[in-house]
C-alpha cells in the first residue's frame, strides 16, 4: 500500500511544506497554506514502478500531413481575433475574469455558433445546473443550437463520456476550479486538484485533437486562481475584463502559443448576450464630454486595429501634504514620468495639485504613444482650457521633453478621419511617413514645451467658461507659470 503523504500546499503558488506555517516562504502570502494529500498518481511503490518497461512510440516529422483545417473559427469575429483566427485542434485555452463578467455567456455563445455550424460542441458546467444553463441559452436566443450539455465535475467521467462517438471539436469546462479527479485526494478547488484535473483534460485534448476551453476563477488581485503552473500548461490564457458598471467587455490574450497577444476583442453586454463591437472607437467616444477642459482624444493602436479613446484628466489643488496621483487604465509610472517632464522642461508646477487620469470606457492602454494625449489633457485641466473637440493626439514623450514618433501613424490618422476628426497633433518627425491622412490638418510638435504654450494660450479668459474656476484658470494661464523656453 502506498503511504499517503500529507503536506501543506500554498494555495497561491503551489509550494509544499512538511508542516503548517503562517506565511509562504516562496511567494510571501499569509495564510495560504492548506493541508493536502499530494500522494497523486505516482503513488505506486518504486519497486513496481521501475519494473515497467517503457513503451516504444513512433517519432514524427514536422512536415506531417494534417487532414483537417488546423483552426476552427468560432464564428465570433472578436473572439477569433484574440485567439489568432480560431481554435487550434488539440489546444487548451484558459479564460479568466471577474465573477459575473460574462465568461459563461461568451462561451455559451461560442459553443452554440459552432454547434449550429454542424460541429460537435460540448458544454460541461460544474457550477450551474443544466436548467440554469438552458435558461441562459433561452435568454440569448440560442436554445435551438444542438449543443451537448452536462452538469458534471468528475474529470474521469467527463473523459470517458467524451471518448465515445465522434471527437468533439470544442469542449467548454466551466470552471476548472469545480473539477476533481480520483487520482488525488484533495478537495476540489485546491492547487493539487486543479493541477491534476487540468493535466487530465490537457492529455485528453492532445490525444483526441479536441479544443478545450477551461474557465478559471480569478483571485481578488486579478490573477487566475489555483497554481500558476496551469497557465504554463495551457496553450493560451485569455482574460475577460470590464468595469462592472459599464457594458463594454474586453477580451485580451495574456499568452498565446498560436497567435498574437496584442489583439483585443471588444464586446458589449446586452440582455441578449454579448454583442460584438467591430468599431470600438465609436463605442469609446460615444459618450464624450464635448468642450470640457481636461479631455483629449488619443489615437491608439490595439494589435492591428486603430482605436480612438478619450483620456480624462483632473488637476485640482491638493489639501494633502503629499498630493494624490491616481490613474485608471494607464501605467502609473508613465503618468509620473509625464508629470516630471512637464515640471522639469515646461515649467508646469504640479506639486501643489492632485492629479487624476482616467481612460474612458474601461480600456487599458499600454502604448507609450499615449504620453502626448495624457500631457495635453493634464495641461488642459490645469489651465481650465478645453482642447479643440476635433483634434486627436499621439506621440511618445522622452525624458528630455522631445516628442518622439510612434509606429503606424497613417493607420491612426485614417481612423481619426473616418470618425470625423479634423486635425491631429503628432510628433514632428512622423510627418515624413504620413500618407493618406484623409485630409486631416496636421499640427506637428517637436517638443512638449510648444504644446504646453499652445494650450496655455487657449486658457486666456473667454466668455463661456465655468466662472467658479475662472480665477484659478487665469492664474494658471499667466505666462509666468510657463517658461516658454523656445520663444
Ligand atoms: N437579463 C439580463 N440582461 C442583461 N444582462 C444580463 C442579464 N442576465 C445576466 N446579464 C449579464 O450577464 C452577467 C453574468 O454573466 P455570466 O453568468 O456569463 O458571468 P460569468 O463570468 O460566467 O460569472 P461567474 O463567474 O459567476 O460564472 C451579469 O453580470 C450581467 O451583466
Ligand atoms: Mg459562469
């Protein structure tokens, strides 16, 4: 008989210890150790194990023939964009996201589309009863799709059921945290169970060629719950994001063995399910605050697609010893850098002000090209002068205060022209590569100083402004606040 080995396994990182302790030495988390039986599938006595002779298997070449199309498009363009053109045969995807964000909805829609196209698609729910899944399908208008449905949690049962008949093209497991396998003794949801269940399902996918999507819970800081090693085992990790209060949902690839990781899929949550948004710029700009100070439109690129989005800044006098810097949707260290450049090179004193920056619509921008739009929004808020409503901004700011060119200038300009913008503020050196700018007036900027001077000039008192901030605006707009180094 195998001796059962109990050990204490960190539920955050998977490190194992012989005795309980309050803090995991490996990842530094407190109170994450739980007792588990880690005997696992390798509990055979060594004497028995070593007597088994290895089976010989055929080695294959890279140029082997595969009869079927290696990718299976789901029929949802936004989902296929993120997976890199469809589900690869035998691949395993992990989809994570906050509770209630719409993971089950997305995957119900994907399986239904495939089933309607005549493929065998299976949806296994470990969280909801069959009736609940049916209810959702009815609400989404998908009740007639020939999806095979089950509420099951035993990996062994699932594998033997699915081994019968035609190989399913897509299997959704909702969620991996509810699955359990006989081979290990720990409770479902523990690190050992999640790892062993994922292993068994991945083995099934590789053997049969079925594509499997695992739904994964996320912890409160946004990581996929369970062992990190599951993320290494699967072929792609997708994260489904969005602000609870808003209807936009963004699907993003964090890892993809068969496709790019910089593409995003944009959806809108409606009563009838997730609606694909093929032109995200229109959505992100639909509720613009026209003519208010502190907003600038950034012409960005997400993957291969240009996306226009509004940056909103608020610069307000602080009451605290250390002013607040808060940012949503952008890198806080880039904000600090832009503020430092504004202080050091443009004479904009921000140390007495709280600074808030928000990317509208719940998008997360990763491009440095947003620097110029952020700087424009910040200065506009500081001097209380609205920026022109028909202008887009893009360009990277260097530590010296120069505005540097960014990639794909013409794609950005084309998108802006398509959406009715009239001018673009862009890096000086980008002008050479501009082609087909759609008739936009180009305002090229060599250094941040000239942009600041331009916005400050707009800040001179005019009739239709908010009078409560008038005094502050006038004070801020005085030339003394802006050392115009070039003029
Ligand atoms: N009748 C409805 N009208 C509009 N939206 C709805 C309706 N019913 C549900 N929703 C949306 O669907 C979301 C739930 O979706 P879903 O069950 O797919 O989420 P999930 O990510 O699978 O959640 P969990 O982590 O709990 O499994 C709700 O948060 C809500 O936004
Ligand atoms: Mg769900």
